[in-house]
């Protein structure tokens, strides 16, 4: 295990303050989580920012399923929901995900977001950045940089989805197919 509940909470508090500082407050902010674990992380970040600012920060979720470039290899992926708390046009959108790995999910999120409107700015906040980019994407706000080997996987577990907050590094075994389970990248 590389992060426990306390470390996750501390990282989210730091990210919340960084986002507010970069934006000079919460004006025009919209926080969108990328399913699955990005959604509860986005809700936590929005709550923390709201506590600092003294008013709620709009939060929602952005489904990227139909924008992914791996639909041919994983066509059975269920389509999720996009829930916007307001108009994307002119908003400063903070995309939130649990793990930044290849960057392909972020590219899909950018494509999905641009189909919904034209934000004033888009920022990326992730709990864990594990490296291994396949596209030129970089997070603006990172909870923990976690260099990993390509044969390792990062598993994020959150109380909202898994009844516990923890981040662990898992090693693939010879029997593994290389396809991670939800929450593991």
C-alpha cells in the first residue's frame, strides 16, 4: 500500500487549495469527475473547495466511453452518464480522475468536453500520476507521483465505491491477461 485514507485526504486538501489558488478562488469553476473513481474524488474536491470558499462548487461527471480509442478491443464497455452542473461555455473545468497513466482517458475526456461546449480553461487533477504516457498529457494538480514499472498496476480504492480509502501497487502475475479490473490501472 502506498497511500492510506489519511494520505489520500491530505492530497485532496492540497489539490483543492492548489486549484483555488490557480483560479484565484472558485469563481466560474466546475469540477467534473471521470467515472468511476474520478466521480467521488471530484465530489470530495468540490466539497473541500466549497468549505474554503464558503459556498458550493458545482460538480458533475463526464462519461468518456464513446470517445475512447479502445472500443474495438473492449466493445462491451457500458456507457455511463454525463451530468453537468451548468453550462460548460466559459467555465473553468477541472477534470478529475484517479490515476493518470497513458493519458488516453484524458484525451477522450477532452474530446467529450469539447462536444459539450467551450470552456474558458480546462485543468486536470489526478490522485496518482504513474507515468508511462502514450500521448502528450500532463496533470496540473497531482496528489502523488508514483513511478511504476509497466508490469505493475495501481489500484485505487475509495470508500464510496470500495468501502475503504487506499492506493496500492499490484504486480501482474503470469496468469494475468494485462487487462486491469475497474479501479486498477
